[in-house]
């Protein structure tokens, strides 16, 4: 009897293969431009965390947020501001970042979740921009120019994060944790409620389920996970600026999810990796790389229903409908 | 007679200049089926939406199971045991039949948002409910692939999963063939001992077979209410409604 989503060994294998490849990447990087590759790969993984988190509300709950970069900003500025104030210790920063992100998600979620469709997009955008301009006005922390982190966050007094390889594996572990957590949520009844409410909120409500409470919970979890990505991003680039949380960045996160495949866990990871790879490769060809990237994204949306991951799954003759991992 | 499961008093609702509920008073006794009939546009679905909490009345009170639920939302009313079906079958198309029922069972037990620890129990109860509405062995079918009649039956099973004190049925026979209708009427007859019903239906055979009491709604007003035999012979009802039916 199927009362929850059936296990999908196929996608499970794809995910495991993906993680193994990512874990082995630093070894391969030794034969190339190690620092550059490791830096790019770290960014891919960190943004994949944000993309998976965004997919929880975008793909599974059907809520299109154009303000999710605000959470990246909260995490990144958390690291930046605390470093500047001489409190650059992860044991302090992380709880603070989680608390602030959860609070911001809860308070704004209470408002945005009352709206639907375009209204939701616009209000998340507005809250995102609000934070963007707030960050720009923090003259003590660099204002519009941003803030350089003179050192990465300490971990219980040690400077292990200064090592790029350590940072890379910390990010990979965080991505793994994110995937495990989100997957657990989705195979639980909670995931069924989100998916059902995406299709027919009135029906779910008349079953006695508080749809808004379920969505708010997803929104807060998504926000906190995205803020963790922001914390890692600040440490990786050793620089934070308001640009991190502009609406363009929120749009890019949506693009990653759509490019890779909404409503799956593998899709957003693939999307984040491909997005940064394309950005990196195309930007070497021309500074107008978005002229190539834009049409490419349109093609994927038009012909690859379910994103690239969906396209590949279908080409491989697998049933994509109802895929949940 | 026992206390009414549902008691509506002075219910008013208007959309702009259109009055869709004009001081409606209505009650459903435990263990009975109360049918509401009336021509299209009489305000039947609006009434159902107000009872289930999807629409707030302008004035009036709705009491359910002895408490005033007028201010409660749809989810809270459902948790008290007020279940409904929709005029257009409302089940989750992307879910299997069993997943639809499991969703309702978990909502009822309050575990809808917590990790699944009750899978075996839910599965057993789901099988029982499927068998009860004639969908035995169809639990793993995707709802979108079910026939119209099967979706109707599933929607009934979903409502029953809420272990309702009152079942509000908005045209359960709409779009059904003769055979399917007969099966559904038999099914509903069997359920009367378990839950009170408020039935909105156009099919007069079904209404007179199932209902213990019939109210006639015309332009937002209850113009007659009484036992089926009385309604059948009521002159005002004939003029306003049944006459049209027979003529057509």
C-alpha cells in the first residue's frame, strides 16, 4: 500500500553518484588550476544548498519567491558584521544567523503567505529589496561598496576554514545535510500536505489541515537553510555586499531551480552547478554571456518540462511524473 | 428528538446587490438526511460554502455539534467533524487514491504535519475505506486516471476518513450515469446510520429516497421545509420549482 511517496532508487542513485563525484573533485583538481577549480566548485555547492532550499517552497509548495537572496544576505552579513566586530566565531555566528533568518522568514512569511501568484512574487521581491537597501545604508559595514572579511569565521577558536579544501568539504557536508533534511520532510506527511496544497489548497483546508501553517513552516526552514548558504558564501568569497541580496540574485536562484528541474532534489543541485559552469565558461567567451544564457534557459523551459534533469530522465526512458527525489 | 448536529439561524449573505442568502434557518438532526433543493442560482452552493467555512456570512449564526462555529475557518470546522464533498469532484489529481485518503486520515488524527509513524494503521484504514465505497484494490491508482464515478466515490471515502458528524454533499450525483447514481444512492443510504447528512441534489429520485426532511431554496430564501411527502404536494414548491422540473 502506497500512502507516502514510493522510494525512487533511480534518482537516489543519481544523487549518490553526484555526491561521490563532488567528494572526489578536489583530487581531480590537483591536476589543474587547483585554487580556481576549488573556488568555483565551492560556490557551486554553496549555491546548490540555496537552490535545494528554494525548491522546497518553489517546486514542492508552488510558491515563487523573488526575494530569497535576502536570506543569503542575512547569512553573509551575519558572518561579515560579526567578523568586523571581532566576533568572527562560527559558534556565535551560526546560532545568530539561524535565529535572525527564522525570525525574518516567520514575520515576512506571515504576510507573504496571505497572497498568491503575482502578489506573492511582488511581496517577496519587496521584502528582498527592503533588506538590499538596508544593507546598502550600513555605512559602518561598507554601505553599497560592501565589506571585506579580513579573516574567515573561526570554528571553536581554530582557523580551519582558512583552508580552501576544508571549506569545500564543510560546504559539501552542509549540502548533504540539507538534502537529507529536505528529503525527510518531503517523504513525511508534511511533504504530502505541501504538494496537495499546491494542487488544491481549498480541498486540503476542508480536510482540517492548516495550509498556511504548513507553508509557513516550509518557508522558515527554507529561509534558514538559505541563510546557512549565505554564511558559507561570505566565508568562501571573503567579501559581502548588498549585491548578494539584490532581486537579480533571487532571480538567479529561481533560474537554477528551473534549469535543473523544479520539484526534485537532484534538479536544483544540477541547476546550480550548470548555472555557475555556464556563467564561468560563457563569460570567458564574451562579457555579454547572458545573451547566450537567456535563450538557453528559454529552450530548457520550453522543451525540457521538469528542467534538464526531467529532460534527461525522460530521454533515459524513465517516468518523470510524480518524481520526488 | 436529539439535539441538532447543525443549526443555522438568520443566515444572510449578499454579493453586491445580489442576495444569495436571505435569513436562512435550517437544521440537521443526528442520524438524518436533510436535503436542500432548488433551481440553479438559488444559492445552494453558497450555502454549502458558508456551512463549511469557505465563505463568511454577512450575518447569522451557524452552530455545529453544539457550538457556535460562525467565526471558525474551514480547517477548524473540518477538525470538529464537518466534512464536505464538492460539486466538481475535488481530490488531489497528482496523488494516488490511497494517498488522498491517507491525507484526510492524518488530518483527522492531527498528524498531518508530523513524521509518519502510523503508516501501517493508516494503510489498513485506507483499505477499509476504499472497500467501503467500492474502490477495493484501486489504492495505488493515480487519481487523475480514475473515472468520474470513481473520483466521486473516492471523494466520499476522503470525507468519511474525517469520521464526520455531518457530511455535506454538494450534488454527489452530478454527471453520473444511471448505474453509478444507483450505486451512490445505495452507498449513501447505508451511511445514514453513521453520520448526519446535508444533501444538495437535483436528482429528485435520490432526494425522495434519501431525505428525511427537505427544504426548498429559491433566490436565497427557504420557501418550504418539511417531510418529503409534504414537500412533494406543496403548492408553492410546485409552482416555484417542481413544476418546472416536470415541465422540462
